[in-house]
C-alpha cells in the first residue's frame, strides 16, 4: 500500500501535468467543461468570467487572475477592441 502523503503528492502533480492525448491539464479540462455546461444553460450565450469563476471554484482551487490567464491561453476569451 502506498504512503498517503506520497499518493496525495502524486495526485497534486497530475493536476498540473498535460495529458498526452490533447495537452490539457486537469485544471484546463475542468474549466472548459464548466464553460461548456454553463454556455448550454445560457442558451449558447457568452458566460461572464465572474460567473464562470464561481462555478469553477466548486471543482478546483483557482484565483480569478489564474482563470483569466488560462482563458486567454486557451483562446476562450474575446479581447475587446
């Protein structure tokens, strides 16, 4: 049986390592999934970042700045002219 602290450390590391299938981390996958589900609920309309952050926080620990940076990196955020 594995040591609990080692097992939890490996689990934490896996949250930040890109998956070989598509290069997404677990955090990115959660954000995109929550974004998709929220867009469906809103009839395809855009999702305010504050609303998305509130829902993402139910699944992972992430700051608003980290979420904004992730959305920009993933191309899920429109830049205003």
